[in-house]
């Protein structure tokens, strides 16, 4: 039993997604997933060190055995739900950080079920967590693209990563945005090639794709590490294994330059089409509310 580890189960009770191919438009009820995770977690980490951090609009889960922290939703326009995500992570972290015995924090999602193998592996990685941040994956071998299904590190590193996400947006792409904010917060040399304007940065990803990949490849593993592929495949996301959810899952973890995802105008266009679709939908909903009054 690792009494110096803490877990933040973060997210909504009903999970829909934010516009990607793995969304569940009908909604996924995460109550049983949360309960199953707790049955597994309590074998490795005391439940007093585990918290659910969600919204005051969420349903109350009976007999959960852990603190249920609910925040008021202060956000309106929030592309990819990143502001909401890191706000609830911060709220969970703040509630648990008063416990001086806790040295390491782990953030997981409400809608993902983690196997015993994940917890057995992670609670022995304290040396790595002292130096780096655990992320779920390096997505599609694309530079500055990290997965946020899981975030874990030492208390100070975890706190700094949360703080970094309050910075101004650095890319329209969600995972690159997270990585760049983190590097800016650390005044890392990899961040010096980018500006405060996310549109300009995304243009650079197209025009300087090979250079950016080379620079990222030299030192990204000094900043981050990922869940082993064999464990990642066992995670269930809304009831479906990651191996089924992801296309070419082996490529995600290989980070082999011969197969890396070159950032072209095709990807730039796809990212911004998704963004403008979100903006149009948001303002259509706002207009409907105004017209109903």
C-alpha cells in the first residue's frame, strides 16, 4: 500500500466527448467505471487519498467511499473542454494537497477503467515521477503531441503542470497546446521557437515540420514518459479497449521518425475546421437562447 500516492478521478459523470471520432453522442454513464476503479485502486493506494472532482451539476453517487468534490462551472466558451478539465484537476489537487504525506499525484478520467497492471507499474515509478510527467501517450508520433488521459508526477511537478495550463493558448490542437504551455512555464529552450499567437505557431508546424520534429525528438523524453504499450492496451475507455479505440496503436508509442506524422496543411485545415465548427455551434446555441427569451 502506497500511502504517499493520491488519485484524482476527474471529469463528468456522463461522458460525451468533445467532437472527436471516439465520442459517445448518446452519453456514457461513468458511475460503474468509477466504482470498479476504486475496487482496484484500494489494493494499492488508500481510498482516503482518492477524490472525485467534478461539477455541482453532476449526480451524487451513493456509497462511493471517497470524497466527492463538486465545483461550480464558471466557463462558457471552452474549446476542447481544456479549461474545465484543468480547473477540476486543480480543485481535486487543492483538496488533497493539505495531506503532507502525499508526494505523488495521479489524474485519471471518470470514463476509463484501469487494470491492476497499471497501478502495480505506476506506484513503483517514483524515481521517474520525481523528474518527469507521466502522460498517456505520444500521439501519432507528432511533435509536441501528448495524451492527457493520465497525468501523473511528483507533487511539485504536478502543481506546476496545472499552473502552466492557465497560460494563453499556444496551439489550436489540444495536445500540442498542453505541451507548449508546459515548456513555456519552464522557460524551456524548446519553447523559444514559438510565439504567443497560436495561429502563427500552427503555421510554423507546417512550414518547419521536419526541424520541429528533430528538436522535439532530442529531448521530449527528458520531460515526459508514457504508460507501457501492453498496459495501455488493457485500459477500457467507455467500455471499449484502447486497442480497439486507436488506429495503429503501435505507431503511437514507437516514436520512429520513419513513420512520424508530418504536419501538413491537410492537418492544419482539419484542426481549424474542427475549431470553427465548434465556434459556429456555440454561437448558434447562444442565439437560440436569446431568441427564446
